[in-house]
């Protein structure tokens, strides 16, 4: 999903959205950090996020999700400790 959308720019999805008209409407300062390990099914992560925030008092929580915030095109250039 992310890589085809950002193929030309090689940016993270968040960085690319900030360059697009109305894209800034979808990028904000996060209060929650979320990372997805590719050894686990992505839909399991989405289910967990939905369960976590379904009873949240914040109707619009902002989450720093690594697959959207970090360029997926350059991730293999960084070592694991990055």
C-alpha cells in the first residue's frame, strides 16, 4: 500500500502528504508510538489498534506509525539500531 503511493518521491507517506494539497490535514504531532514487525500479520496490528482506541476518550488519536512515518524505500539502508 505505502510503497506504490510513494514510489516516485521515495519519501515516507507522511512526508509526501505534507507536500500535497490538503495533505497536512492527515499529519499531526503524535501522542502514541506504534511499530509493526513484518513477522506478524498486518491485519492483526490493525485489529489491535482498533481495539485499543475503540474505548478511548480521544475521538481522534494521533499515532506515529512507523510504516507511514519512515520511508519504506530507504529502510534497508539503516542498520537495526537506527
